[in-house]
């Protein structure tokens, strides 16, 4: 049987006895294929297998360290964002896997 992923609109095939299906999105667009995850601690990068250390977990959620300084109050801060608009310092990207219920 053939279904269509609601996230990336790609076709996937499954058997008639399957109850659910996990689809690895591949739509030739990094914006759709990846998802943002908040950095809350050390993590392993999926593409390289390397352990990434988060410098200071107390600063997670802040756009930068100048929040209460004059530059932060005046809004003069430089924040780098990814293709989905999330702050690169606080979020990491990983492959998106869509969970699809085939039968209910």
C-alpha cells in the first residue's frame, strides 16, 4: 500500500498489516527535512557522531549575553537564525522523522 507523508508530501509504502510507520522526510529541502531541538545539555551530532558540549546551560533561552546591558535594552543585538527562524545559539537541527498512524 502507498501513503503520502503529511510533512514532506513524499510517497512511502507500507504493508496492509502495519499499524504505524516512521518516515524519514526527504523532500530536497533542508527546511522541511530537519527540525529544531532546544539545546539543554551535551548531545551527540547525528551526522558526525561527535559529542557536542553546551558551554553553559544557564544561558539557554537567552538570545545573547547582553540582555540586561544598554545594548540589550536598546535592541542592538545580533542574533543568527536558521531557515526556520530559530536562534542558532539555542537550537540545533536534526533529521525530522514523521510518525504516521496507518490504522486506528
